[in-house]
């Protein structure tokens, strides 16, 4: 299933017949469907544990054909912001810029869908990450609190 309003659809031979992803920068975002899942065990486990809502879409991000990260976003609701619910990079791929590239790809996805801002709730998924480090990372990437004491962070898309 190709989303015709995305300008950079790509089809890969290793995806189910007729299924397409979207290429953004160096990443290809492949939406996970019931009939297709990640081959990487860390990503498959994260996908299984991730929450699902009526507007939630889950993606596997690939770079150079290899699965690199998991992304969960809200698409199609009446929300004014593109909402990133979850980003996950397997431990063996961390500290190589994958998270930065995934965030940029997610922002570009939101922009291509007509959103003008991105909303996140920084929350660590693992004890090995400190909450203040995650918040600092979002701040370095242009996010700021919605309100002074808010746990929600927003970024305007150019």
C-alpha cells in the first residue's frame, strides 16, 4: 500500500508485494502491518510492547537496507501537532547518530503530511537512559516545553 501523497515513495524487493515505504533523507520508513513485522528481535520486541490507538502508526526505519530503529506516531487525528509517541534504537546501534536521523525523518514525515509542529512527551524506555539526558537531547534538537512546567515539548516545523 503506497501513500500517494508522499512524494518520495519507494518500493523494496524485500517488502511484501505491493507494499511501499517512504524514503526521507538516509532513512526508509516502512509502516508495520499485521502481516509484516521487523526481523530484528529488539525492534520486534519494542513494536510488540508499544501502545496502539486509532491514529497510531508504527514504522521500522531502515538505513542502507538494514533495520535501524522503531518509530510510533499519530497520523490522521484532528490534533494540531504531529505527535511522536515513541522512538527506539537498539542498544548496539546507539551513539552512531541513528536517533538524530530518525528524529529528522519523523519531523519530515510530519511536515510532508501537512503538520506545522511536532509534539513529544520525552520519557525514557530503559533504565540505562536518564530522563534529564533525554530532555536535553530534545532541547538540542529544537524542542521546547509547551508551558514552563510542562512535560510536553513542541517544535515548529519550517
